[in-house]
């Protein structure tokens, strides 16, 4: 981890107005002390309370308190393997969202990780902005099950059943893929969504897109929903991704 | 001495020794069986001859009583031949006949002698030669004993002959075995020596060394061939590794230097905006480095085959359609047209993520390198079944790759664009090739438009095998 990533985290924090939401509380289960210290500090700087456990057993003990919004867990841990910690938590009826960090970073690892009860998966090395975006999305998921049929951001409305998008009462025709892209952004309105998260959730491919391919899709979508309207909604978060938010 | 101990320990020699032993046992058994059978046959013939004599004597006795019997015996005893005649008193002393003495006890038991016995003839009493014979013994009413028998000279000689033949045969066999043994052993030894010489050179670091192949296609050759194939793979991997570390050193030094310079700039300046720009530059440089490392890790994992277990039936048509859907706007943005022609419902055994990433890489390259193709910048994405497999091709109209450089571009970090003016890691095609190898397929590079000298274009085809089963390691 470099100081540049901390800087990046700071610049991200500026986009997250403090006091808007309750302070999120997360548990980091990671045996690499240096990484854990960095993560704890970086999360605190963006207003997230982070506790740290350095092995599987103590992680399980702390996680069992059920007072965390998100658990970030390394796959390979001393005393108890990360996947077994997740299974044990789930067996105890604790459904705190879990994000698995793994150096293995393979497709099969993702599948086994998610099967064990993990909610998201991030291969190492990762950018802190990517981890932060995912943790925030997971943290919010806990409170609000996405039962809403209609998502609203400002004067933009997306009807998931009718597959219709309106802004200011005027219907905006979208391609099916653009619709899914907007749906995912609006579902996580006010949260930073990274390019990798978009590729995962809209196209179902799990790797770093590396190029501007996602940007092109987002800018097309943006031109459709912002053309003829003064108020911009879809923002680019430098070094991280995108966020849809009503500034007004 | 050591070498011969080693020779004895060699499998071929141990096996041949075992075979020779088994063969000798079989041969001996056979010979003994044949001897025993022919002896029995001969003994039976002799008994038949004796029985004929007995019948004649019996007829004489029936016709003329004791007198005629004794006379017949006397007359027959005087005739030359192998037959034996004895008339003996009740106590066993020989009264008449052509035999001087017999083995004691022979005359005591009536009927056929159970074993051959020894006797002596009158004529040769001086030289005490003893002969073997079988006989039938009768006890008459008046206590006289009659012996009618026949000499066993012929079967004895026969048995001797057979024994001799057996000994000679075994001797020849043994000699032959030893010669063959030495032949095989020496040959094996020589070849093993040559192989171990070659492996010593390989161990000493000369990976281009190969084990000798005789050309006879025997087990030694087959072993050498598969070891050579293994060596070839090791050499290729080793070469790849060396090249990669060279290239890593070379390719990562530049961005790291830039990174360092930008960090120094950020430290020096007091201006917040300049610092922000410098820090952003540092982040994007770092991201690029992380991408490069991720791509390298990915390739090495694919090459190590550890993802082979994650293979399942995947809808290739759907992946290609996804790729077209994902990249169509990107091509459009670059002023290009991405067309696709996809045969529906083509399934292969594979890994969706890897195939997807490979196609994305190819389209990405095509867009990157045909943006300078003014006018006809079409990129054609095709998926179709062919006779030789399932062909997935991405064709562009860029400046293409000369045939002699096609091999090179598959190597890690190799980019034809020496100035590195286009963004990229130089790892894209290496990953695609690794993915194809994992799927048992191959990667083909060709010209899209060979007629056009300036913009011949590049077509990259991923050929999946028809019965696409993943390579098993």
C-alpha cells in the first residue's frame, strides 16, 4: 500500500459528506499487520469505524457480536480459515455482509468464496477505492433490502417492473443494457460504484476491464439522461468510479 | 564389476534371466516326459515280445506236457537273440537256460518283474558284464520255476541318447542365453550411459541438450522422446521466464522512474493544484503497474493450468454477443464500426471468464490498432463452425503484423509499437494464447486484406477444437 492510495482515499472522502449517514462500523480480519493498520487508518479517514482481528478465531469471536455493518476478511488466516469463519457466522444466524479478500484471485476462488456465504469478493492487489466502494455498497445493503419497484434520484425515476425511465415526467428510451447499468447505479445511489463493479453486475464478467470500455457506456447513458436537463446526476469520481446523486 | 552389478540390476537382464530359467525348466520337463513316455512304449513292446514267447511255451506245455515245455525252452535258449530263458529249481538254483546268474530274489516272485533286474550271460562270464532285463516268472506245479524275459539293451541305449541330447540342448540354450544377455545388456548399458551423459549435461545447465533417440521406436526411444518433449516444455517455460524477467525489468523501470519523478514533483511544489495533478499521475501510473502485474499473474495461472478444473459447458455464442454489445459503443466512439456475425448455440467446454477476457483483449487491440486506418475501419467479429474446429475471429483493417513478426507478438511484453505510444501492457496476446492453450485450441494470426500493402489488417482467430475438451494436466 502506498501513500498515494491514501491520498486517493482522502479525495474520495471529500465526496462523502460526513454526518449524512450513521457512521459505518466494520470488522477487518486480516493477519498481515501492516495491511490491517493501513486499512484501519484509511477507513477511519473516510469516517468508517474499523476494528481489527488478526486471526480466524478472534475474528469469529468479534464477528459473532453481530454489531458490524460489514466484515472484510482475508481468505488465508491463522487458526481458522476465512471461509470457515464465514460458514460458522452464517450457521450462527449472523448475516452481516462479508467481503472476501484473496491473494488467490481466481474465478474458482470467487465461486467457492461466495458459496461459503461471502457477499463480495476482491482479489489482491486491489485499490483502496475499490475496497471502499464495495464496503459502502455492502454496508448499505444491510439496512435496505432492494424491494423498491421504483428507484428515484432527484427527478429521475426508474421503474424496474415496467422497464421505464423517466426524468421530469418525460420518458427516456434506453437500450436493455443501458437500463441495467442505470438500475445498478440508482440502486446504489449516493455510493461510489467502480468500473469493475459495473462490469460484474451489469455484464457478469469478473475482471478488471482495464480500458475505457465501461466509461464509454456510462458516458452514453449520461448523455441520454442529462441531455436537455440542467442538473447533472451521474458524476465521475476520479480514481474510483461513478456515482449517481441528486445534488439539489 | 560395478557395471556388471548394475547390469544385473537392470530390468531387461533380470527379466531375461528369469525367462531363461523358466524356459529351461519347461524344456527339461518336456524332455523328461518324452523320455518317460518312449521308455514306457519300449518297455511295453518288450513285454509284448516276452508275452509272445510265453504264449508259445504255454502252447508247447499244453500240447506235450512238461517234456515238450522243457525241450522248447532248451531249443529257444540256444537261439541267438535278446530273449532270456531260465528253468530253475524250487530253491532258485538255475537248472537250464541261457543265463548264468540273475540278481538274487528275482526268481522268488511269480508274475512280471516290477523293476528291471541285472543278469549275466554264460558266454561272457569271464568279463562280468551285467545287463538289464525284464521278465515273466512262472511257478510250475512241481515247484520248477520258469523265467522268460528280454534284455533291455535298446531302451537303455535310448535313454542314454536322450540324456545326452538334453544336456547338449541345455548347454546350447545356456550359451545362447548368455550371448543374448550380454548383447542386450551391453546395448542397454551403452544407451543408458548415453542417456545419463546427456542428462548430466542438462543438469549442468545446457537445457538445449536432448536425450539420444535411436530411431527403432523401442521403449528406450519412447522414453527418450517423452523426456525430450518434457525438456522442450521446460526449456520453453525457462526461456519464457528469463524473457519475462528481462522484460519486466525493462518495462517496469520506465513507469517506476516516472512514478518517482512525479512523487518528487509533488513534494517540491507548494501549489495545491500542481500537487493534485502530480498525485493523480502517480495513481494512474500505479494502477497501470498493478494492471501489468495482474495480467502477468493471470497468464501464469492460466499457463500453470490451475484453472482447468473450472471448465464447464459455456455458450460461446453468448460470450461473443456480450463482447459485441460491450465494445460496439467503444468502436463507435473511436470512429470504427464493429460488425458481428455469430452462429447461434455454439457451446464449448471452457471457462467463460477467461474466454471473455481473451475476446475483450482481441477487440481492444483491434480498436487500438485500427484507429489509424482512415476510411474503412471495420472490425469484424465472427463465430462459426469450421471443419477444423470452432473459429472465433476478430479482424481489423489496421497496419497488420508482418508474417515474420507474428511469432514475436505472442511473447510477453513484446509490442511492435517501439515508441509505446499506445496504452497497453504488451501482455494481451500472451494471455489470449495461454487461454487458447488451456482450452486445447490454437491462435492463428493472418492478414485481413493481403492485397492491400499499406493496410493489410490483422485477423486473429481463436480455434477451439470441435470436441472441445479441456487439456488435462
